[in-house]
């Protein structure tokens, strides 16, 4: 379904509420808005990470870095679906659109395995900050973890598909592995907690 956004300012949210899919309104601090707002924040951080990954790959004229950016781009598409599920109150969710496909969770697991097998086992906790690209991946990981917590809170008051929780859990794992991969490729290694 094509999206048409022809107006940004509606002034209808000045009372502290916002429209949700299906025509209702909810408080801007409701668990639903916290959940899909966290997904929106994660999207923005992933956009910054993807831009930096693309730039790093171009600077080195390499294909593997652009593979990282392609995976992040795919995740951004999938997260829009996650956000739509969370933004839609249960009574108005359309059949077949109430969850994400299990193969999207499996794709994250496959990416984790494909990358992690090339990394040295950790002997301590990673301290982000050795380089910009890996630090951005760690920021994305922590925003993803917060999003997952917000989804769990929403799930206490309304059914949330298990695939959504699993997807976010695997995504944070993937972002950790991605941070390690780019630390090795662009940031000359990792600092470990001593």
C-alpha cells in the first residue's frame, strides 16, 4: 500500500495525544507509543550507522563493508513492519499482518552465525569507543534492548506477537556481533574491560 504524507503539522497532538492506526487516539506516554517510538529511534540510529558503514566501505573501496550496510538496510525495512504492528491496536490488526514472518528472525540468526564464526572468542566485556563505526553499532544495540523492554511492557497489557520479541532479541545480538566485526575491520580492534 503506497504511503502519502502531504502534511506534517496537524496540531492535533498538542493535547498530549496522538492518532493510532484504526482511528483512535492514545496518550503520547502510553506503552504503545513508547514501544513504537523506541523502534522509530532505533531506525534513526540504524540510519546513521548505515551511512557511516557505507562511507567506510567507500573509503576502503571494499565490498564487505557494503554488505554490512545492506544488512542494516534490510533490517530498517523489517523494523517498519515491527513498528506498524506495535502502532496498531489489537482489535484493528488485519489478519496476516499481525506479526512478522519467522524467516526474518532466522535471517538474523544466519547473519549472526556467518559473522560470529570469523571472530575470536571474547575473554571479557567490550568497552565501546575504540572507533566511531563500532561505537554506533553499540548505540544501536542498546536502543534495540530498550525497545525490547518497551515491547515487553506493552505485552503486559496487550498481546504482542512472540516473533516481535524474538526479532528484537536477535537483532540486539546481531548488532553486538556487527559492532565486533566493524571494530576489527575499521577501528583496529576492541577495548576490553579489565
